[in-house]
């Protein structure tokens, strides 16, 4: 476990279980971050461990039963992601089968994009991620094409939220050697650049040892300027840690990830939070603080480590940044879905807590770096296959239930 004194608050639901792994056949939901040392003279500046939180010690007035999951919308087709535009009250839900649908005041609208014909679907494949440009009327999607490879593509977006299919432009295509561990997350960071979560390529155990290899885009968090630049489909920011490193890919921001499914930047602090799916025994939550570069050049350990535990002995764990929390597979659940730091107004006691879940248990956990705090259990009346927890334009957090096709809001009881 990390030297940071992280606190996990289990929010128990009607099902037993919690936070755990996917199988090697790639039939479960995704994951998030690890990283290790790159050997030889290609290693960038050695990353540092995140510093201990400076948050004051507080007593949080959380009690059992203080939080509920309120049904908000249903009838969704295998929802996996949620994004929104500034000034637009709609939440745009990504359906794995290839549609993006708006939800406004709990009402499902007509799809603003349908691209089922471009996809390979099933398991961890399909339409997986969405991010709106913070300044331009553009949107970016992450999907697996009919060859199973990852594609990040750009669309123009009209004032009413519809996507202009005629504007479709491929930004980057990344070969995928196996059907699972495709990542799928897309997030614009506080710096205005697009971050792309890439899994290690799949199978099991990182067989080709891609996650720590600086010449591979798999098993990484990438950072690019996605806008076309002359003949180039995108640009690599000059301050990326591997720019100018011989034999390395400049797009890389962080290394050592197994399958970054959902990751987010805290809107108040800029800290990067990642939920990383484990291989066999351990799920983990990673944090890279903004003051330390928000993940720049950080090695999260996979596949030298699974959580804080040694995994592939031929991979070096030197310099790896440990997770702030890990939990065992089994009774504690399966594939961690990641989540988001709560910064809403409806539940003041939860502000600053990272809420996350997994794909099997239906449990939602809250995690915070508050020294000396004691665990609290909150009961949520839900037991589904949580694929994501994300904030809406109202600042509140919403839960996507992949199995039931439901969108639920986290409310005070």
C-alpha cells in the first residue's frame, strides 16, 4: 500500500462484492493505470512519488444510509461513458454498440451519432469513449474498428449537439494485438490537451511486455493536441516526457498501465485519478498530483507489479509509483471501473472524495487522502454492472449501469 494514508469508504449495496479483475478472455469491463522503470539511456527524468496530501484533517459527517442512487434515465444500450458540453444541459451517453444519445432532464433524446457500421463490438470492444473540445465545436470518440484496432476520431458538433458525419476525421489509429485491454477513455486535461487511455494490448500478463516499453503506445496514458496541424493529423506537445528520447514515442505521458478504462482530473485540484484493473489478484487506484506533474513521466508499475505485489519477475519495479489503494479480487468484486472526485453541491460531506466502483459487485466506494480519517459505510440500493461514474453538467455524479442500461444519480438520502 502507498505511504499515502488513503481512506476507503465502502458504500455497500444489495449485492456482496467489490473491486476486482477481468479475465484474460476479455469479457469484462475495463481498467486503468500502472508503470515501471524504462531501462537503458532512453529513460526520461525519473518520476517522483506523489507527495502526501495537504488536505486538513477533518471529521466527515457521513452516516450509513446517507446516500442513495436515484434512477435518472433508462433504456440505454450498454452505456459505457458520459460527457457534456459547457453551456449545454444535456448529458451525452456513449452506448457501446455505436450510438451517442443525449439525456436532458432524465429524458432520452434521439442519437446525435450512430456509427455501428464502423465498429467491432463485444467484450471490451465497441464505442468506448467521448470527449468534447473545451474551446471548439468538436468532439472526439474512441472506438475499436472492424479490425479490432483503436481509433480516435474527430467530429464537428452543431449547436444542437448533433455530430456532423461529413466532418469525420481519424486522428490516430493504434494496432491492437488482442481483443481485450483496449482502454477507451478520453479526457481533455486542465492544460487543454487530449489524454488517451491505452491498455497493454490484451491477452493476459502483458505477454509481449508492452506496458513498460517506451517504443510502444500500449499500456500507456497518451497526451496529444488532437487538432490537425498542416499535413499532420495531430501534434505532440513539446513538454511530453518522452519527446526527444531516442527510440521512444513522444505521445506517451505515463507508462506501466494494464488497462486504463476510466481516468479523470479533479476539477478543483488538477490531480489525476486512475482506476487500474488487476490481472488475477489486485485492483488499484492511482493518483498523480498536479503539483508533481499530474502523471508526467510517471511509471505506475505494470507488469513488474500488480498493485504493490511483484508480477513479472523479468520487469523492473524500480522507480514505480505505488497505488494509493488496492483491493483483492474475490469477495471484494472484479474489474475496477474507476470514477471521479465529487465536487458537487448536493452532498457537502462528500466533496473531495473519489467515488468509484467495479463491474461485478454494484458497490460504490469513496476514497480520500485525509490523514487520520476513519472508514464510513454508506448503503446504496443498487447492484448492477457499473461501467463508469462521471459528473454531469450540474456537478453531481452519475452511475452508468452497463447491464440494465440505466443512468442513476448519486443523491443525499
